[in-house]
C-alpha cells in the first residue's frame, strides 16, 4: 500500500470511536419494535432521540424508547429538535445530560421556522458556544454554508452536520458543491444530517468524503423500514469504500477495457 | 398550593419534595429528568428538594426523534 493511499480509520467523535458511519434517528416508526429492528438492521452505534415532556397520568407501564434502544448497546445522541432559540436548546441539552446520567454528547439543532425546519444559524452559533463552554460535546446541525460550518468548528463543535436538503424532504444532496467546500476546509468530522432520501444519496455523501450520514425519515418512511435500514448500511459502507479507493478519473472520450492488440480483424 | 407542571396548572395538597411528586405521578423508577424554574434538579437531590408555590416544573423523557 503506498503512503498516499487513503487509510481507513474509524469514525471518531470527541474521542468516541464508532465502527459504523451511519447514524440513525428513532422518530416516525410505527412502534418501538419496528424502531428496534430498523436500528439493529442499520448496524448503527449512534442513535438520536428527542427530549419531550413526560405524559402525566397515563399508563405507568407505557413502553420506553430507551428499552427498545438500550444505552448499554447504543450511544444515545439526544437532539434539540423543536427548539427555536439558543436558550431552549441549551435547556434541552442540560435535561438530556441529566436524563442520560451525565452523558454529554448532544446533537444541537436550532430551527428557524416550522415550515422549512431550516437551521437558525445565529441562534445555533450562540447555543454552540454556551454548550461547548459548559462541557458538552456538540454535534451540530447546520446549513450548507461553508463559513458557518467553519465557525462552528472554531467554536469547538466536535462534528459539523450540514443538511443535504430540508429535514424529512428526501431530496438528497441539493448542493454538493457547497458540501465539497465544507469537506475541504474541515478539521472535524462532517456528516450529512437531513435530506437523505435513498441509499444512493447516502453513498454519494460518503464517496465525497463525509465522515458519516444521519438518517431517519428515509428509513422510517420506507415501505419496509427494516430492509431500508439494511440498504442504508450497505450504501454507507459502499460509499466509504469508494472514497478510500478513490474513483477513476472522468474522461472526455471513450477508453476500451478490452485491448486492441490481438483482435481477429487486426 | 399550585405549581406549573409540564406547562399545566396543578394543585398539590402540600409542599411535596420532587421525589414525592414523582411518586404521586407514578413515575418512580422511570428514566426522566426534572427541571424547576429552568434549573436542572439532579436525581441525587430529588429527595431533598421541596417545591414552592408557583414553581415551574418540567419532567421530560426520551422519545423517538431524528
């Protein structure tokens, strides 16, 4: 192996090492059985959850997500989905840290409006700074703006996660040029969070050199989520292998794969 | 006395501790986190933290999300 070939090193986020580069969400599944089966089929080790008010006065035997996706088996990545201000996002992260016994890895997202779920980068930057100073390891959802991505890295976020397209839209990578600039500049892992619709989207992100992808709707809203979870695993693995292997150059003209020499009509 | 519990008005018979409130809500042993007036109350302090009238209490748990 020559020295300038790309070497596979596992995904490392704030000192935590993960064998899988696929992160999956736990929203939108039919029930916790389906969640558990899809999460398992994806091969993921890093699973996002949301933090919400507990239902009061309801069935005390209500099933718990963390039984379906146990902390003994998966690293839990609590998100701040639904927060529109830095203040609410910081509060949510602190609640998550308490909920998970001091676990300090969080997925920060501060949204701009509920129509686009586009990140409010001003509030995101504020929240990121507060959280990093408070000792959180912050994986941050953001726009595909390379300047903002670099600023989040400078603040001390341990991973930057630009959207491929709008959350839950399944439109894939709408701005690969911008993503390529972010990847070129990055010194922390870059993961595509949001917009992946199908395994080819995930493979493309990985081929481009993303450290990972975070997928929820594309698995949960597939007709067969467990099968799609497996498909996403294969796509992420394939994309990663392709990134390491480095693709052939594109050519303007054809280049035969079979030699000209020895043709019977020569 | 009245408190705000998860955004709703709630009348308590007496000044409960957080542990007592959790018990009354049949949430003992559940994986939850508690915030009072926007400050986390660590699990280790639930038994010693007594609620006051007007306190804003949030009790949260993990649910599915992306």
